[in-house]
C-alpha cells in the first residue's frame, strides 16, 4: 500500500522531514519526504497497510502542533523505493 500525503500549516523549518525519517526507522515502510515550494511538506510512504497507517499516525501525533491540514491519497509508489529518505 502506498500513500502520498501533503501537510500544511507551520510544517517547514520545524524538523518535520527529519522527524518523519526518524519515525520511519521504527516502522516497516519505505519512501521519502520533501518540502514543497508552497510551504507544504509532501510525503510518499509504501509498505504493508498496517505499517503505513501506524507510521502516518505516529507522524501525525508527533507533529500535531504544526499540522493544520492533511491530504492523503492512495497511489502506486511509481518508483523503486529503498529505505526512507529526506529529499531536497
């Protein structure tokens, strides 16, 4: 299961990407996270459905004070993913 998620709010400059990558190391997921030019953060995560949901819940919980909006859509990963990386 793959999901592409965009977060809005005060999500840049607060360690969001590093936090997401650290959280991913505790879950059986792979993917990436990056800043967007419109001040949102985009995340692609792939893995077993329960691992993806647990990871996204952990990100949501850890970064709740910064997130004002979240849009999520199931998708195909569309690329070969290894590990979880911060993209620049």
